[in-house]
């Protein structure tokens, strides 16, 4: 038995940081608080309500005055008749608790004389017929029985039940808000960590940010951090593999280009077409490797950016002029750059690359009769931005695909095929490049059809 008693504190100590123990303790405190407050409130309510009503008290005092007047006149028969005529059961008694008139007293009423009360006496919460003694002249006492019809206990029960219900509701609401807050805070921190992880921030540490005293939450935080580490490790391995494979491909591709160049002087004209096709495929492979390496440098923050304050309009005008030769016969590319925007920090090479990718995408996917428009304007959201908008009148993007178009290697089957020349990296590079320049990119379908992509550069104060 002693060993069990010694083990009991250890049992509590090992489990007091558990969610079950904390919830049990919390509910126990709630229950005890409700019972204590209900008891205190009921006592206060009894003191306030369970007394002779003021109107009844006034009537009793008036009866005592009338009894004194009759006693002074000394006519006991008139006093007896007066007592019989009253709505209350009453008697005038002497110091020995005997009635001074010939009226008969019921034995039960006579027994109650042993429990004679004063007018301000506290009544019980049960409906009864208590008797009260009002002192008269010459040591006499007027004894009046309170009718059960006017007993305050008749209205006490509803008030008591209502008060208990209000106290229970208040305590439960107060403690429920506290419990919800104590449970919600770690969940909110976990949700915030999940959001940051989804955005690619692997530096998040839930264990250090959680600050919870609950064992289950801490275990969940450890598991989450372990998952974050594993995801980061896998993502880094994937990026390293992609980068290393791309680097390794450069050498055999260069050799292949050299071999094709040497082979061109040794083949007859019937095989020149096949040689041209091989050179085109090699060039496509070179472009893909270049795109992968560019995306890898931007994604891993190994790109050495050179940010400086510049005007957006001049670069848009330059690029529009350069890309006129890339348009299909019935396509148009124009710019509305008449309203200058404030200068922002940009990297010249990245900006040209970003705008070129967006205009190139519009040329490829907006259709043979596409009208492509490049505009600049200022926008105020959480802060002020200078914005470059590239829009077209093509088919746009399906709404269920809009959230993924900036992910690497995303290819929309309705817009791209093997002949389009797309690798699914153009918009991914745009997103990463905008991040390097401390901006961000958004995309939306136009109301009249087509796609609009907004490049948003924060304006420095």
C-alpha cells in the first residue's frame, strides 16, 4: 500500500503536461467554480428575497396598532371579534404564551409559538406558514401567521433557477474562451509555420516558436520540424541533382555540336535535312539546360543581383522594339507607356528577361491573331507599387490552373504542346526573378478574354 502511495505523485508528475490531464483539471476548476458561485449567489438571493414583503409587513404593523388601541379600551369581547374578522390567523397572547381572549387556539398554532419570529427574520426557501410576534403594550404580543399565498418562497425558485443558469453560462463562456485561446494559440503558430513552409521557407522552427506546455503539442512540433528538415533535404537534393545533371549535359552537347559541324562537310545533300533537324534538337536541348541553370541560380539565391533605381518605361520600350521581329504575321505588340511611374530598384538583366518571358509566352500561346499590350501604372495596396502589366486577348488560363502556372515545369495541355517550344520554366523564372528584385508577380484572366500578368515593384519611401 505504501509503495502505491509513493508511486501516485510520480504518476501525476509524468502526466500533468498531457492534454488529458490539463483538460480534466480545467473541467474540474469549471465545475467547482460553478458550484461555489451558485452557492454564494443563492445565499445572497435568499437574503434579498426571503423576507416578509414590505406590503405585508405594513399590514401587520397596522394590526398591531389596532390591537394596542383595543387593549387600551379593555373590551376583550371586541378584541376577540376583531381577531376573528381579520384575513390573517392571529392571537394576542400574554407573557406565558396564552391567549388573553376566549378564542380557541389550534394545537398546531400553539406548537408554533415555540418558534416565534420577528418581522425581519430570514425565511426558508420552502413555502410554509411561519408565525411572527409583534410586541404590544403591557407585555402583550400580537402573534400573526403568514399565509402561504404571500410567502416569498413562491417566487424564489424561478429566480434561483435563472440565476444558477446565468452563472453556469457565464463561467462556461469565460473558461471556454480561455481554453479555446490556450488551444488555438499553438494551432495558429503551427498553421503559420505550415504557410511559411508552403512558401519555401525552411528556416521555420515550430519547437522554438510554439512555446506550449502541452506534451502533445510539443511532440507535434518536433514531428513538424523533422518533416521540414526532410522536405528541405529532399528539395536540396532535387535542386542539386537538377543543377549537376544540367552542368554535366553541357559537355556532351558541346561535343555533339562540334561533331555535327564537322559532319556537315561530309554528308551529301540528301541527308542535310536530317543534319539540320539534329542541330535544331541540340539547340533546343541547350536552351532547356540554360533555362534550368538560370532557374536554379534564382531559386537558390546564387544570382548576384545588381539593383539600382531605374525607370520601367525605357526598358519596356526597348523590349517592345526588339521583339517586333518575333511576332507572327497577324500579331501586334504595342505599349501604353505615356504616364511615367516612379523609379524603383531593379536588375536590368533580370527585368529584360522577365518582360521577354511574358511577351514571348503571349506570342506563343495567345493565338495567331493575338494583340499583346504592355502598360505601366502605379498601384497602392499594402504599399505603393510601380506595375508593368503584360496582357493579351487569347484564351486565358483555366481558373483551376491559375494557382500553379508559376510552378516549375508546369505545362497546360490546352495551350502547350511539343511544337510550342515551352519547357514550363518561363513563368517560374519570372516568379523567382521578381523575388530577387523584392517584387512579386500576379496573374488574372481578363474580363473580355485573355491573360494579364502584373509585375509589381515596391516604391521606396
